[in-house]
């Protein structure tokens, strides 16, 4: 699941479930955990964490938007290049 912040910052959420918790599943399935990738950092949410219910509510209330998905994918591919270009200009 892709989340675009401020039209340029991308967070990718991976809902994990299945028998061993190592399969990608839809957010409305039983979840063993959620992994989020932002920039060069990975976050892990597990069911016993205080923010778990809030995260599930947000993920499950999201809607499918194909056009926004295309924008997220474009940002995901362009972001590393833009970051490198900005650092090289310093």
C-alpha cells in the first residue's frame, strides 16, 4: 500500500499475515504485523503496540485510487534521482 505525503514523500506499507506471518495480505485480513518503508528507514508495527489499532483503522479505511497509485509509483522512481541530484549540487 502506497501513501504519498505532501505530493513528494512516499511511505510504503506492507501488511503481513498468513500462517507464519510472512505473507503479504490485504489490510482487512488477519495481520501479524505491518512493515512500513520511508526513505531509508523501515518501521515495524505489531499487534501489541499502543498505536496498532489506530494504524489498522487508517489502513483499512483507505481506498483504491489507480491514478494516485500511478503518481506514487512515479514519485518512488524519481525520488532517489532527485535526492542524488540535490546532494551533488551542494
